[in-house]
């Protein structure tokens, strides 16, 4: 191992040790369920904003998206456009109402929100949504472990299997120890590191290369379009890419940040911070992908997702490069930890307590949540070790699953007085099943599966709602929520 590689490794070890320190710091601070799952609803605007965005923009921001731009050129920018639009709309129309409504109905998770919001006497909305969360988040978490394996393998020549296990152990450790607060405060640090790295690296690359001329020339030579509407792009391609924005309304690991903020009055400030962070990060990721085209020609088969790593090593000395490379691990960790925590909440708060015959104490529920973190991580690890899929491919599948299954329920739940539990349950099932079938039969290559899933979910809710009515208490509670929001803002 060379001296520069040793320096990078030392920086990595220091960084991971610091993340573990944060986990220990918050151990036993949240020994009640609301504290472990939502941090006692006490997050400030900065922590909420950075945590929401860092947990959103995972390893795919620094690896998957640059790789997609590298292979497809400017038309792939529609993914970034859709994501930015979705981020803005999610903060604007979901954050405040979800924060108020989940507190009003005493919901700690998205699944319990659905059940309490629609007054489902069967608890099927809670049970099935929890199962959907476990299914898609296990896949989502495995994507992060694949990313960590590629990172360590590319950087240090470590065997892929060992690399994945190392990353998983660190992430599970601080999530197990500190719960929601540990996850959010590590996300704050990781979010800062991510946005610095993804903006500084392409800026230095442009300055060193003397501008974008070489990039444009290389794109023309490879027949990659410089035009958003070029390169044989079709309306279906644009819709598929931009439809990533629809996914935001149903992502549990992002929505839980809105639920955990201290006050709705903090949300406008958090929204501004988050939008600026998102804009800078997406722009940087796109530039990395474009600049890599002339710098590292001929990459494919998943290797295109390492261009950010290669760019850091090309333009920065080992000490600075090691810090920026740690940003990739930060991106991976900031999402997996959130997903593991949401999964453990689904298992304990939404499933275990419904089926266990005896009432569990607060400490027992927290310990069960911690055990669930380990169990889910092991399953995700097995998937990561046996899966040759790209980071982007795994993320896109899980993202579409949540967006199609939960997105319409969140929007209808926050803005409609008339939706009832039967229409919500039917829509959620149709949305999730559509994604799985659409992807399985290969139609995802023509149109991103989130589009038919989301549309059919909405259609199902509206049709079923024609023949069913909400309970009067559901309508009254909705009106009370609207008045509460007016009073608090």
C-alpha cells in the first residue's frame, strides 16, 4: 500500500471513529420510544435541513448520478431537474402539515400516521405500509452497501466483501447506539462535508483543465448530446427522468425529518437551507459526470460510478483527497442509517406491538428497535454481497416503490377531507404492486415505474372514494388540523 493510500485510509478511520463517538454520545439519551424514533421532536432548522438532504442524496449523488451523466450526457440532467423540483415541492407543501398532523394524531412513523389519519379499524394500512417499508428499504440499504464496497475497493484495493462488511459495521454501530438524534447529527456533519466536496472538486477540475472545451469536444466525439432534448431523447425518457421528483412525497426517511423538527415556525428557514444545499449538490454532481467524459474515457459496466473517486485522486493531494473521499462514505452512511432506523421503527412500532400479546415497556421497545437495526442490516448486507446491480439501479427501484405506494396517500392525507381508509389502502396496494410488476416485466426500460404506480394509486383512491365515505371524526380532525396550522404559523 502506497504512502498516499495509507494517508487516505487514516483519514477514513478517523472519520468513522468520529461517527461512532457521536453514537456513544447519544446512547441512552433517548431511552423512550419517541426519543429513539423522532428525537423527541426537538430538531432545529439547520439539523433538520441538512439531515433531510443528506439522507436523501445518498451515495448515488456522488456516484450514481455522475455515472448516469457520464454515460448519457445532458439528457440525463432531467433526473436532477425532477429531483430539485420534488425537493422544493416537498418542503413547501408537505413539511408543515405533516409536522402538525403527526403530532395531533400521536403518530411516530409514517405507517401509524396513515392508520391514525384515516381511522383504519383493521390496522391494515399500518401493517401493509410497514411491510412495504421493510421490502423497499432493505433494497435501498443494500444499494448503499454496494456503494461502500465500490468505494473501498477502488480506493484501497480491499476485497469487495470485506469492504462492504466494514462499512456496514460502522453504520449499524452508531445507529444502534444513538437512534434518531445520532443519525441526524451525523447527517449534519456529513451533509456539510458532501456539499463542500461536490462543489469544490468540479470547480478545481474546471480550473485545472482550462474550462469546459475538452468536455464538449469529447461529448461530440462520443455522440453524447449537449442538448437537454437531443441525443434521440423521447418524451417518455424526459417523463421518466423528471418523474424522480414524484418520489419525494413518499420517502419515509425524508418525511420523518419533517415530523421531528421542533416547531413548524422553523420549517421556512430549514426549507431555504435545504433548497440551496440541493441546488449546489445536484449542479456539482452533474459537472462531475460531464467533466469525467474526457478525463476518464471508456468506463462502463458500473465502473462509471467511480468517476468522482478518480477525479479526487487526480486533482488533490492525499490529505485533502482523503477528506473529500470521506464525503462519499458520508453520503452513503447518511442514507443507510436513516433507512435502518425507519425499518426498525416499522418492525417495532408498526408490526411487533400490534401482534405481541403483551404490552412492552419503553425500554423494551427501544431495545427491540436496536435489535431490528442489526437484523435488517444483515439482510441488506446479504443482498449487497450477492447483487451485481449498479447503485443507481437499486436506488431507482426502491425510490419508485415508496413514491408510488406512499406519495399519493401523503398528499391526499394532508390536503383532502374526504379520503377514507378503504380508498387509501386500495391505492397504496395498487401503487406498490404496479411498481413491482412493471419492473419485473421489463417495462421500466420504456417508462420509469414510478409514473404508472403513482397515477394508478391516485386513480384507485378517487374511484374507491366514490363508493365509500370517511368517518365524521376524520373530517372533523382534518378541519382541526388546518386551524392548528394557521394558529402555529
